[in-house]
C-alpha cells in the first residue's frame, strides 16, 4: 500500500466514522425532540425535563453500538433507582419548601458521594445519577413548596427513560449497529495491519541496501502505531457483544472465544521482528539479513503462509476452526522445508543475534498459525484485557458487580466529586436561583473516568466547547426563529462538526460533548426565554461550576503531573530492576519473570498516562516539561519490557545443570545481572532525588563527616559494575555477550539434537541480554539529559550523583 493511498484510506475511514456517529446522534436527538415538542400534552407533562433527555442521549449514544445502548438501559435503571428512591424519601420526610441554598447543596454533596464511591459502578451510570441528583434537588429547591415529593423525581426518571429509549431506537434504525460487526471489522483491520507489517519486515530483511531496509521499517512503524487501537476496540466491543447475545448466553455455557489472545501473540512476535531488524541495521554493515536467492524465496513463501493464517481471523474471529483449518495438510511439507532453509544456526557472535532472533520470531509465527497452536508456549498475558469469559450466570454476576463498593482508593475521588458538585450548586444558586442547576450539571455529567485528569486543560476545553455550542445555538435560533423544525434540523451539521471535535486532540471527548450539549439545549427546546439571555446565564453558570471543580482538584491533588511523572519513572526503574534480577535459565522461573513483567508494563503504562497529562498541564512559573526526553525513556522502557517478555516466553531454559558448561551460563547470566542491577538502581535513585545537585552538595559539605567514598579521587561504589555497563567501554560490554555465546556454542557441541529447542531458547536470551545493554545505554543518555535540564549550571555525572545520594542516606 502506497503512503498516499494509506493516507486517503485513513481519511476516508475517519469521515465514515464521524458521519455514522453524527447520524446516530442526530436520529436519537430527533426522536427526543419529536416526542417532547410534538407529543401529547399528557406525555409532555410527565417528561418535564427534556434537556436531561438530550443529556442522557449524548452520554450513551456517542460512538455506541446496540450492545452499549442495551447496557445503557441497565445503567440508567440502576442510576435512577439509586437517586430517585432516596429523593422521594427525603422530600417526603423534610419537605421541599424547608430547604435553603446551603442545605440543598449539602444534600447534593452527600448523595453525590454515595453515588461516586462504589468502584465497580460504570462511569456512565455515575454521570446519569449525578445529573439526576442535580436536577431533582436543585429544581425542587427552586420550585419550593410547589414541588411534588413523589412526582418530581418520577418526572426526572421519565425524562431519563425517554433518552434511553431514543438511544436504543437510534441504534436499531434504519439497520442495527451491532458490536459483533464492529469486532469482525476491527479483527479484519488488525489482520490486514499485521499482514502489511509482516510484508514490510520481510522486504526489509531481503533489501539490497540499508536505505531500502530503513524505508520499509519506517512504513512498518507507522502502521504499528495503529495495532493497539484495533485490539483496544475489539476488547471494548466484546463487552458490548455480551449484551447483544444475552439470550444466547443464558442457553450456553460460555461466550464465543476471543480473538485477542492470538492477535496479541502475533503483535508480540511482530514487535520482535522489528527489534531484530533495528538491531541488525545498527550493528551489521552487510546489506541485508538474507542474501541468497533460495533463502529469500523461502522467506516469501513463509510470509504468504502466515498472511493466510492471520487473515483467517477476519473470517472466523479465531485462528483455527473445526470447519476450515488454517494450515492445509498439503502445505505442511513446504512450510517445514522453507523453515529449514531460513533457520539460522546458534549464534556465535553478537552480530549474528539479530538475524537469529528474526528467524525465531518467524518460526513461532508459523507455529501459532497451525492447528496445533495449543502447545505453543507463547501465550500473551492478558494485560488490560476485558473480563475473562465466564460461565452461564457470569453475565448477570458481572452486571451485579458493577454496583458493588470498591476499595479505599475510591474515597478521595468521591470526596472530590462530592465537594465540587456541592460548591458548584451553592455558588450557582447564589448567582442565580432560577438557573442555579446549570452550574452543577456540567460538573455532574463530566465526572472523570480516572482518578486524575489534566484539570486545567479539561476545564479549558469544556468551557470552549460550551461557548461554541451555545453561540451556535443562539445563531441558529436567530436565523430560524419562526421555523422550529428547520431550527432543529440545523443541529445535523453541528453533530458532524462535534464528531470531528471529539476525535481532535485539541478538544477531545470533553470538549466535543460540551459543544454538542451547548447547542442542543438551545435549538432542541422551546419556551425557555430569550436565547441570548439563556446563553449568557448558562455560560456564566458553567464557568462557576468549572471553577469550583478546578479549585477542589488543586486542593486535593496539589502535586503536579510533572512531579508524579518523575516519581512514576523511578517506580518503573524499580520494577525493571526486579524483573532483571529474575532473569534465569530455569524454565520454572519464567512464571515469576512474567509476573514481574506485568508489574513493569503496568508501571510503564502509568508513566505514559502521567506524561500525557503533564504535556497538557500549564507551566505557569515551573520549568517546561521535557516531553521529548520522557518520550525516549518510554520507548526504551517499553523495549526492555518486551525483551524480558521474549526471554520468559521464547527463551526455553536448560533444566540439566550437571554439565559444567551449563553452569558457566549461569555464571555469565549472574555477571550480567550483577552489572545491570546497580546500573538500574542508579537510575532509580537519581530520578527519585527531589532536591537539586547543588543542594545535595551543600548538604554533604554541611555534615562534614566521612561519606563512605572518596569523591575527590573519583572512586565510586560498585565501580567495576558501572565500568562494564558504561557506553565508553564497548569492548567490555561485548565480552558479556561473547562469553555467553561461547558457552552456548559449547553446549550445542555436547548436547544431542533432542535439545535443539533449548539451544534456540538460549540464543533468544542472548539477544535479550544484548538488547537490554543497548537500551540501558539509551536510558543513561536520557536520564543524564533529564537531570541536566533540571540542573543547567552543574556538570552531571549520574554515578557520582548516585554515590552522593548513598552517602547522604548513610549519614541520615
């Protein structure tokens, strides 16, 4: 696929998604509008809050499938029971006319805390419930004694139900948007993506010059950025599939098999192929991995075979099925012959490791695409995957779990939500009693899905979106003042625009949703007064609510995201050190290494989230956030995590330690870990340092005691270890891998062919060791740059700083 064709195809796909989303949203809002504007008077009296019907539509129908809408029915029902029942009891016991502005704000805050604190409740249910709380209590207070204790909350429930029904109908008409279709489509896209990357990797390995290989790699990296998105969409839509297939789940034991594990295996091995090619282009001066025509032809045959197997996912959502096996029997001999022709011998020098590892990834790709794939030990851990398949009643059990209370970690976010909403309602009522609920509603429906979010940035895009949507609504009312149907139809282009805004990095979901709600609350209603006055009042009330949200967030989360990112970087290095220490030749140690790898991946993902938040955070009087430096560190840490995963999955250990040569491998590996561990520990301690280097020096001078090492002479603790890993010691670094490969060669000569799998596994571990050393050097450069940016007037030597930190800790 040519680059311009790829770009046009991607643009066309974005347009299709935005137009489809806009159409479903417009259809749902049209249903609500027709029902609330032209329905029978008795019906309109029951649906007393059409504005909240529109809000419910936007919360549920945005980029949704039929399964999402059905789940939205359950979430709305739970939210309604959670809010309406306590409200009826409260109004019946106290009386709406006895509330004051302060007491109604307190009631909103208490109810908001009860709604927000359960950990398992879906964020959409919380947003609907919080919005209902604002409407029920604040409007009840505004109307005073005229509020009916029972019917008023029921009117809010009826308004919510209209929005939910409109969502379901919009996703059924004119044809249903099913989650199973979305899963199939994304499986096909993921398979095409993997096939195209495989083709580019093979092309790079057979290229006649380095320039052609680099060009293929560049194109493959661009495609690789889309692969996680496809897998994430498959996981999300699979949860929606369970709601669509609810009757079938009641009749059978388990849901259909998930394609994600096999796709994760493919993705892991494709990343390995890319790492092998990158390492080859940087370490070898030869033109390509494969130079002879026979090897190239065999590699192309294997590529075609693997491509057919991967594309089977698009047709069956699994790599193999009983009716159409992936690998025809007639091709088995050809595949075996092709594998033998490209298989490399056990590497004897570091320069041979990249091509060897590349071939091993090809071999395992062939293995997992075969009908006997169950025996292949390369299953990917389910990192961040959706809920595992459950038996018959698991569907209802998981639905019930969504209402259960969570851990203590939810208390602080619940307090933040409660105080923010209470303050927004209080100050909103103080400014304007008639429009006071508009200050609380934006805070309620924009409850963060995570514990932290980029407060200033999110508040900024919400304010901009509200202003844009409100201004569009006022202009629409002015142009089509006498034509209500035309005025309502003018929302359609706005739905298309906001669909693009939601996918835009500048506005995102928060800004796009605020923009569409801002317009629809003006154009989709009538009899709410002059549009310009309502627009000004709503903008001011929204500003009050967002200001309260920012104030409470700063009060409860005073630490900047940039500071948390640095702390998370230190935690990532600690997890990396633990994983490196567990690297072993024993097969029974792979389980512990996999668990440590999970922790490392979790820390890296947390770091990635904090870096993204810090990039959006305003600098004020602080130093600019070093985004480029953290980006390089994320790449290196991800590569090191992948290398450790390859060691655990593809590196098959040698269990027989009777032979002295095998014991030598343990010595080599221990030498590597002894050299790597203090190196990583140095990164951990240096990035954990909270003060400047100058302050650290002053602290040591002030103590005026023996600090455990002679700083003036330059003698550092563990100096030999640092010397081995230092980038300037190229020969000594190569000796680690050379010694290891030398001992592997001796084992190959002594063991019989029955140990071939173990020999190949030892070669994979050799590649991982080499890659870890290479990435450690890159991390050292990045950490040095990071510390230098924080201390521009000082000469930065990481190991000297580490020595000073150790000395300071000993003297405390």
